[in-house]
C-alpha cells in the first residue's frame, strides 16, 4: 500500500512536469534554433592532444540537430501531459534536461568547436570537493547531526596539508594531517552538539568563523612571508594501464590524480556501508528513531560521534584536494564555499552517496561550462549558469521533483532517559 502511494503521481505534478518538458522544447526550437545560420556546423572534440588515439571531431548540423532535440522534448512533454510516466517521471526528467543541455552545447558551438573530453575532465575535477563535502554531510546527517562546519573543516584541512606538506616535503604526510585536522574539528562539533546539546547550526557556524580567521592569520603572518612554508608537493595524474588508452572514457575516468580515484572508492564504500551493512543500519536507525535504537541496545551517542568524526575526516580529505591535488599552495578562503555547495549536493542527492555524486557532477558541470562561456563567445552571463544548480536544489526542497527524505531526527539532540 505504501509503495503504491509513493509512486502515484498527482495530476498537478503531472501537468507541471509536462508543461516543463514542453517549455524546454519551445526554448530549443525558438531561442536556440532560430538564432543560428542554416549551414552552421557544431563540432565536438573527442580527444585531447595527449591521447594516444586521436579521434576525428564529432560534427553535427546545428539547425537540424536542434529541431530533432526540440521534437523529442515535445514528445516527452505530450506523453507526460496525457498519461504521465508514473514512477519513471524523474528518470524522464533527467533525460529531458540532458537533452536540453546538449541542445545548449550544440547551439553554443555553432560554427565553433568544443572539446568534450576537456569539459568532462573539468567537470569531474570540480565535482571532487563538492562530492566529498556531500559525503561528509551524509555521514553526519544520517546519524542525526547537522554539520554546516564542513566548509571550515575543508579550509583547515587545506591549510594544514599545505603547511605540513611544505615542512616535510611529503604529500602523504600533509594529507594525513589534513584528515586528522578534519577529525579534530568534527570531534569539537560532536562534543558541543551531542554531549552539551548545543544548537548544531550555531556550533557549525562558530567552527566556520574560527577556521576562516585562523587560516587567514596563519597564511598572512607565515605562509605568505615565508614562501617555503607554502610550497607543498602535489599528487600527479595516475594513468591506469590499458584502461587509460580507451578512447574518450579512458582520458576522462582513468587518467586522474589520487583524489578523483579516492572519490569513486568512497562513494562505493559508503553506499554499501550505509545500506548493506549492520553498521549502516545502526547509523540510519540513530538518525531516524534514536529512542527506538537505544531501546534495541544501540549506543546512540557513540554512533553519532563515530559518524561525525568520519564526516570530519572526509571534509579534511576534501580540503587537501585544493592544495595537494590542484593548486599546489594555500590561499586564503580558497575553498570558496565548496563545503556549503557540498551540503546543497547532499540535499539534491536525497542524502544518498550516489545521489550526492550526481549532484556534484551537476554543480561541477555548471562551473566547468561557465569557465568556457567567454571562449565560445556566448553573451549569457556565466553567473547565470552557476546559479542554476542552486535553483534546482530549491526545486527539490519544494517537492516538485519529489520529496527528499530528511532523516527524522536530523538536528535533534538525543536525551537519554
């Protein structure tokens, strides 16, 4: 009975989604297609200069391609309005949005060329700290503790990894210290939130302010004055033998640095651990019904401490990405809100690791595409693209795509009777 109620689609939602599909179709037809020349060709590069196998660009007739994409979106919209896709509506929504995005790329590259491999590489790289931030949030909130201090933990991890890495000239030692720094701040957050039952939002905010001030002070007083303290070694790209030589996907997925591969490993481990193991069942039970979990003999406080500290370690690891996996130095506030974006990705992904990764890719793609707008000569402000994922997150929270499942005890301190 519950399953039937869950998959049933309300008439209002059916009409809204159908109208949205048709709106995207009209945008492709009248905005994109009507603004390009009939003989324009859109060219997409399928390999970089470093690839062993050089593929010819993928060329498409711009106008005809846009018309086909608009018709496909319109067909989906008509079906959605007439009878709906029921439980497959969200999957169809993803397909239609992907079609629209591809239509945008076809329109943007009319008479020009865009390297898809480079774009997807950028997307994956920019998704790393966001996805890791989402995983950190999932670990904490699945156990019932809100952690908005992820940004501060990431920033502290970035600073410590650069400083220790510079002093030891060992990237692994810097990475370890970043993880321990995240764990330490998470422990502080856990003590205030779990033991003393402080408002978790306030506790997280205090940690963010503290981390921002301390890292900025150390950077200004020491790391900028003594360049040797801000010159850590970095993790270079690793090419997986044989797999790296596969055209297109080899360059995207199998030639990356440590942090990208670690991200995939963490996603798989956490997805399995949360939903296929006793530990995951205990964590979710504590986040949903801590009193019932306590009655069954589960140590609510220990479970929450463990989850929060693991989340802090994940955030510290994410912070090390900025210095040891990307920039090779520390700059003040260099995380630039990625911890908060990670929380948005967590919400968009419905508190599920794979969902958080998908949301991270969405944010990363918007960021990567925005950086190429000027190269393509597009007059649309890049800030508009950057704000679209946030709009999508608010739509999720509003329940248009589907109600997200917030852990029932999220943010609520547990009082043991």
